C-alpha cells in the first residue's frame, strides 16, 4: 500500500505542475496580447494628436467644387482612399463622396498637392491638396473633409 500512495502522490504532483504551467502560459500570452493592444491604441491616439487639417479655400465650376485642404499638423496623410468627404445643401442631409482617383459623378479625387517635392502623392505637413468634388444636383453649401484617423475640418462654401 505504501507504493500505491507514493505513485498517486507523484502523479498528483506532475499533474499540478502541468496545470500550473498551462495557467502561467495562458496568463503570459494574455498579458502580451493586452500589452500589444495597448501599444497600438497609444500609437493611434498619438497619430490623432499630431494630425490636423484645415480647409483654406474653395472654388466652384458647374458640377465641381474644388477645396484646398492644408495639412497643418505634423503627421502625413497617406491613404486618400480611406478619407471621407461630405457635402450638404441648406436644410439637407450630408452626402458622402467616396474617393475615386479617376473621378466620376458623386466622387472626389485629388487634383494637385503643392508643394509635392518630398514624398510625392502624399499630403505631408505644410502641403496643400486641391481636391475636386463632382456633385449632382444643387451646388453644396458646406463641405467636410475627414482623414483616415478621424480628424476633420469643414467649411461653408458660399
């Protein structure tokens, strides 16, 4: 009987070590995931903190509005296809315009970036981007441009 209880005690100790190892491993993996998520969140918040745009001018032709958007922050704006552009007429609901580099009715595209000698085709700090909004119907009275990280500026167009 002494050998049976000794074997049982040894197996119990081995099982306790295995369970403890599994629990500690799970805790370490969870801590790593939480730390990585926190680091990513801080980077996004820091990016938002350093991003700033301003609508500094506009003009209109028949069916097209040109809006000058200046990057007044210290973070470049890189992904134009993730930017949001809205317009609205008086007492109307805002209309969303998706990005389309080749243009087309109901879309927006960038015409030029001045100066664009550093990082071509990116809106770096201090640069101004001329965007065209091809609208249908009445000429909008208001426009808003929003960056991919949620920073926006709006202006009345009349």
